[in-house]
């Protein structure tokens, strides 16, 4: 490789998977002599990359974690994934300091992105309806950006969707919006095979692929995509309608629960929390974080869940030193 800068980037790219590279193999990959490889390694160390070396016949090199943060080498998908994560964190950061640090980091990442990557990140922002940004189930950032771009470009999309029971099926849709709701991401789309509107959990979507076929937008049978998803969730049999009396001011509980729960004042020092969930762990977390006395009105399943969880914690502390 005649271009020194290009060779250095290639070397860094190989080392950043943190595997041990035999010197002979690394030289072969870069098409350079052992002496040139040693010089390149020294240059990386001067830049702050902690590269360990092992001498001898079986010698080689390995990049280890260091005490300082050297420049990062990211491919396109990794850069977009970081920006997506920072956008979600900025929306859900707690406290002014957390907000400022997250937004500052996001600004630096976006500033150095080439235009093609900025468009991918912008599409995800523009075509997502955030209802609650906290505790979102991790999904593939690349899949999210592909779906968002198809929403933006009014381009038909295909993917494999896995149902709750594990059955998978190919779907052809006209994507409308992404919705970040509670702990999950949902795609609201017109299902071409079922000739109706549907919402799909994105963590159950694999292999999203644009088709190149454009479509004309249809009228959504709801005020917005978030309402459509919430209305659909409320009709599912596995959903739980939560209603809890909490002995704390409504504003205090709103700060803990975010936008996903409805908090109704019941006096100056009490309120009622209502929400619809498919996982009882989420209201349990809110109630634990609230740090106030409460009484569950409904459902009975939440009462049983809390009792089981309390018993689990008691067992975990039996015999502990006070």
C-alpha cells in the first residue's frame, strides 16, 4: 500500500476489533514489511492508541483499552448507530448536565458526518413520533434508519416479521411513521397483503429492504401514528390496564413516569396513575422509583407480580449482614 495515511487507517481498522494479530499476518494484510509495520505501530502509539506488542517467533500486536480517548475509526453503520443512540439519550436524559453532555456529543458526531450519513440520521428524527424515550428496547439502528428513509421517501418496504408465538412471515408495506412508545419501537404502515393499517414491533422486524417502488400517502385512521399504536395496544388481550393510587403529588410522579402514564391529581399530596402495558415490570419500576406509599386498584395480576418480586428481594437479602 503506497499511501501511508490509507495504510494507517487500514491498520487501525484491523486492530480495533481487539483480537491478537500475529505480526506476519498483519504485515501480509497490509502488504508491507515487518519493519514498516513496526513504524506504523509506533505512529499509532504516538497518537494515543495503546498497542501491545509480543516479541519472538509467535509475536504480534493487540490494541487494548487505554486511559485516554484517542480518535475513533467508525464505519457508516457504526456512526449512524451512535448518532441514533445519542438522539434517544438526549430525548430521555435526566437532569440539565446529562442533557448538555449528550447534546454536545451528538453535535460533534453529526458535524463530522458526510452528507449521506446526515440524511440517514435526519430521516430517523423526522419520521419518528416519540411518546416516551426511556427504557426503549434495543433494536438494530441500521434497520431503524432504513425504515425511516422509506417513510421519508414514500418507498415500499419488505421485511420478515416474527409474531409473539415465533411464527415468521414476509410482509410488504407502505411505511408511514416510526413510533417510540414506552419500551419499544413500532412501525405504522399500510399492509399491502392485508389491505389495512398495521403496527409492527421493530425488534421483531428483520431484513428490512427498500423496493424502489414509490407510493402515494394514505389517510391514517387516527389523529397521528402514536394514537394509532396506543389504540391498537389497548385492544390486545395480553395488555394490562394499570390503575394505582399513589400518596405523592401528581407532578412528582409525572417526572418519574414520563409521558407513557397518565397521572391524575387526587388531592395536593396524592394522585392516580393509569397506563396500559404488556410488561408488568414497567409499572413496578415506576412505583419503586416513586418512593411513595401506593395501593393497586387494578389489575390483580400487578398485585401478584409485586408480591412475587418483593419475595424475591427478601430471599436475596436473607442472611445478609446489616
